[in-house]
C-alpha cells in the first residue's frame, strides 16, 4: 500500500508539473513508477503464494487431526479389548488354580489312604505267627488290601462250615478291620473247576458264595464287625490265579479273599466339590 501511494503521488506530480519538468526527470519518475508496480506485483504474487501455502497447511493440519482421532479411536478400542482379555485371562488363571487345588486334595486323600492301607497290611502281618503266615497271604495292590486265605485252612473239602483252626486267624483279621473303621470289606469265595454237587449246593457258584457268606457271618457274629461294612460274594471257578490242570494249581485257586478297600464317600465328597468349569473363561479367550 505504501508503494501504491508513492506511485499516485508521482503521477500527480507529473500531471501537475508536466509543463515544467525536464525530460530526464520524467523518465526517472517513470522508471520509479514502473519499479513500484513491479514490486507491487511481486508482493501480490508472494502473498498469493503464502495464501496457497497457508491453505495447504490448513488441509494438512486437518488431515493430521483426522488421523490423530482415528489413532485415538483405535487405541481406545485396543485398550478395551486388552482389558477384556486381561479379565478373561484372570478368570482362567483362577479356574486353573482351583482345579490344581482340587487335584491336590484328591492326591492327598489317595496318598493318605494308601499309607493307611500299608500300615494296616503291616499290622496284620505282624499279628500272625509263622505257622499262620503259611495259610495267609497279605498284599497291597492298587490301593486295596488283599488277604488271601487258603481253602484247606478254612474249610473241609466240599464244605462251607468254618473250621475251628481258622477262628484264631479270623479273630486277628477282625481286630484289624475294626481298628480301621473307614474301610469296606468284601469277602470273595473262589473254587477250582472240579464240579461239585452236594445237598443244597448245586455247583461251584453256590459253594464259593456260601463260603464267603460263612466268613462274613463269623466276622459279624463272633468278632463284632459292623455288618454294614461287609459284603459277601462268590466267583466260582471263574477267577483262577493258577492252572486247574495240576493239583497244586487247583489248590491255589480254592481260596477265600478278604478285600479291604477305602470307602468311596470321601472321594465322592471331593468329586461333588469339584470346581465348576462349565462356563470356563477359556472358551472366551481368543
């Protein structure tokens, strides 16, 4: 604007004094006017360029704002997803810990039961003298105590009546059973494969079952074992431990087993208390 004013003043001076200025002075003034016009045009061009650059900067700034907003939304979504994932992982860890504790309780209960069975077996073996140990075999297998009693010690051939010689051994077994009240007792009769037919005994099924029943009733009636803990069962000739082709094998197969097992109540209680994983967080983790 300053240059434009100077140009106007110069033109006015020329018009007013045209009659009295020299030609050289006129030319000088004309040159100054032309220079001012050129400077004005250059300033306008620069202003236009600056305006263009400013507009472009505004557009770039808006794009940056838009990009920033998009990034912020993405970040917010990521944070929400991550927080949700953390919650799911936390739930899964809690369920895993609960399951591990449950398994530990089961293992502890099983270990305790196995230890007690080993003590039971040891105590029974120690209570028997050398002559009795020939007719009694005690072993612990897979969490169960097996007391195998020889047939010729318990019964006469083909009979299910308990012999007087067996009462001392059954008395010692009954004491151990009564000392360990949390265990169930199964008495199982077994025979060889030689057919039998007696009055009231149709076959080896009958004989094995009657023999098991006789032992159960002696434990209950003579030695005071709680009958609710007792079970009698016969397996006939169908659970051999040796060949029936030899006298020695048949003698081994004719046996009565007293099987002492932990009651299932404590394990069933633990099973009932198992952690519920039906709605496991693991299903929602991606």
